[in-house]
C-alpha cells in the first residue's frame, strides 16, 4: 500500500527571504515529503525585488534539496494549494503580534476550503524579531545584517540599494 505524498505550501511575499523564513523551511523538512515555497504575485504591494528575483534567490539558497521548490502564484492561495494536491499551508508565527492576522487568514482559508489545514511553526527565538521590512530598512541605513539574511540576499540588496558602495 502506498500512502499519499505529504505536500505543503509555504506562501508569502519573501521580499526578501531572511533567516527566519529559512528556519521555518528547515522545520518543514521532517514533516513533509515536498514543500513548495510560493511567492505571491501581488501587484498592489510595492516590492523591492521582482517576483522572479525572489523565486530565484530562494531557489539559489535552497540549492538542490529535492523536497523544496520555489515558485510564484497568483489568485487565491487555497486554489493554488489545491492545484498542487497539497493539504497544508505553512505559516511562521514569530510573536503574539502576528497572531491576529494569521488567525484571520487561517480561518478564512478554512472557510474557503475545509480540506486544507494551516500549520503554524515558530522560528528560533533569535529570529523572532526579523522581518523583511526591517531587513530592508536596516540595510538601507547601513546596519549590519550578519546572520539575519543569507549571502545571496545580502549580495542582491547590495546591488539594489547601495550601488558603488554608496548609502541610499
Ligand atoms: O508574507 P505575507 O505578505 O504575510 O504573505 C501573505 C500571503 C501571501 C500568505 C497572503 O496574502 C495570501 O495568501 N494571498 C493570496 C490571496 C488570498 O488567498 N487571499 C485570501 C487569504 S485569507
């Protein structure tokens, strides 16, 4: 008898991906056979990196680990999850302040598709304050992000925000 593959989708903006996100991805590894890291194509939200760049960075960082793939999606998340034959949505919970927004989304997604479960994972405490917004702000202002974002992201931030080593 073969059991169904456990596929999870880890959706987000990932603008850019940081160590808190990567910690969540690592925690998915023993729980699922396949994890699709799904970058939302959101025209309303002004992003620093294009969706293609974000998918590319995540793919580069995850390397050739066969359980992970990075892709983009548009439309309703539950439709995308369903189209992959997945049953789980992964979300990271850093602190109580994340809870209200996440709880609302989880319940709305359940209302839209009761077959899909949201699974909350918590990152290591040392990443609990890290967000993509703060990463961009700190980098822009010349702060040190060592240990908070992987090298490919630092390189891209450098190219985008401090061409010629200049602060912007
Ligand atoms: O990293 P983010 O910006 O907090 O991720 C938010 C995301 C992508 C998970 C959410 O905006 C989403 O799922 N958007 C897709 C559209 C959708 O399904 N909206 C209803 C969600 S309740």
